[in-house]
C-alpha cells in the first residue's frame, strides 16, 4: 500500500454529494472540513504532525487526480510532506487508524451496511486528458467498426488497451493481464498515422 492510497482512503458524504472531486471546496461556516471529522481520533503523538496530516489529506483529497507535487502546490509543502512521511512517529497503522474509527462511526449510524468486495478496478479518468480528440476518435472508429463514437471520451485504461490492439494485443473477453510495452509502442506508431488521417479526412474537415 502506497502513502498516497493511505492518505486518500476515505469516504465522506460531503465530498461525493457535490458531484466532483476537483471542484470540491468546503466552507467552515456551514460545515466542518471533512478531513477534520476524518482525523478526529488521529494520534501521532505530536500536535504539529497532526496538523500536517490534515493539510496533506486536504490537499490530496481536493486533487485526487493530480500527482503528489501538483496536489500539494509548492516545493515547501512537498518537502514538508516528505519530512512527515520520514518521521518515525508516522506509521501506516497510525495513518489508517482515524479512518477506521470514522468509518465505523458512519456505519453505526446506518441500519444496513453493505460490505462489497471484489477485484474490479474503476478508472474515471477520461483519455482526453492525454490524447487529442483526433487520436482517440480515430482509434475508436478503427477498433469499433460500424459503431458510432461515444458521447464522451473512453477511460484512459480503455484507450491504452485499444492502442495495444493496434500493436497486436489480443484483447480477449475476460483477459486480465495488461498490454505489454511492445504492443503499446507499436500501437502508438499506428496512432500517429490514424490521427493524421482523421485530421485531414475525418468528419468536419474540408476534405471529407
């Protein structure tokens, strides 16, 4: 388990009800910050560590899609986070303990609690974060002949598998092993040609 997964391991109704992680901002006048509630029982044996814990959790919780340096927002904050992780008083068990307590408290407030467990991986990052529209649309049309384009870009993990198919990856049903570097690399070479053709002859172009 990575430090990032430990920091962001939480489930708070205030965040999810707002519909978007990146746009989440709290207002202390109306409700306590979610991380304050989540860390109510944090015990790192040092007030400064507890305060730093809150700051790190707030930053990563407000920008879960960003890298740790980008989420923390500055060199000083990043250095402070590294010092926090290197502190002997900070352990994975102590990091998770307040989250366990907060989760138990929330469960006790419900009549029925469903504890579902499986091996599914959820990826909500759209591929247009990295790929241009001409790239993902051309790849989609080639790998889904006869189907119309989706209303929104596919997830990034799906796009990687589609690119790998262009490079020879056989995406059989129920196949769980990820594409290899070679098939993705070969697929990226074809992606360039497909994107160029789409930009030149695709829908909405003067050559179409």
